[in-house]
């Protein structure tokens, strides 16, 4: 049988009139109104496409928990939410809660572009990509062992979601380079069986 892993990025945490900042694991923002609307759209999409989750995971941050709550309510289901630190956003260290121009000024345009386009992380951010990739692999193994035939929903942040393709065999076709970045309120679907995981959908915006 197959495990269906749905990865959703939380909804918006900034109003359209606000200047976005680099928000990571140490900044626990709530969703704004448009973020709650995105959560509802995700719930409706899962319901309409017969993708209702059997198990739900989030990070320990409000923005992912509130997104999961909105999904559950809109989909009309009752599910426990399991929080796991694996799905917390990365810690941006000295760049935490800074506007993007300030981040570029500190780390330089080359380092900034390497993160944005190649997922090469500045050294003073954490955890580093090799750790995130290993934890995604461990989670995939956990899902195969415990959730055979089930649909698992993970609500996380972009800094973590962008490394999920590491567990798959077709990442370069479906989520290569810039395409690995997920939009707020978007979802991706990865299916696994017998240790083989494949991306079926990436960065779908309901």
C-alpha cells in the first residue's frame, strides 16, 4: 500500500500593507485574516479532492497550528494535531525578524541568492540542511512503518518544506531549484511505498 504525504505551508502572517520580515523558529506569529482564509481554502481543497488526512502534524508554532485548525474546520473532520519540532521553521540567527534588505546587507547578495535558489544555508542559521534532510528521511520511514495506506498532513514552514523533496526520486523533475520554494497557503503531495517516494504535486495553490 501507499502512504500519501501532504505537505502544506502555513498561511500568511503579514498583512498586505506590512513589510515582510524573515520569520523563523524564534518568532511565533499568528495568522492574519488572509492567512485564515488560505487555511479554509486548503481545507476545502482537501475535501473536494478526496484528500482528507487521517493523521495531522504541525510544528510547535502558532501559524502552523492555526492553519491546521482552519483546515480541519473547513474540511468538517475531527482530528488530533500532533506537534513535532522537526516541522518548526529554521532559526535565522542574527537575521531573525529582520527585513529582507537587512538580511542581504548582512550576508551578502551571493549568500542570499544561494539560499533562495539553491537551498544553501548561511552557516549561522540552524539546523543545517544535512540535519533537516536526515530528519525528513526519518519521518518518511516512520510514516511507512506506522501509516501504511493512510494520508498524512504536515503543516510546516517554507524553510523546512523546501527540503522534503530530498526523500523523493523525482525531485529534479518536480521541484528543482527555485521551484522548491512553497508559497504560503500552498500544498504539495508526495507518495511513498516500499522505500520509494515520488512527488505527484508540488506547490499547488488552492
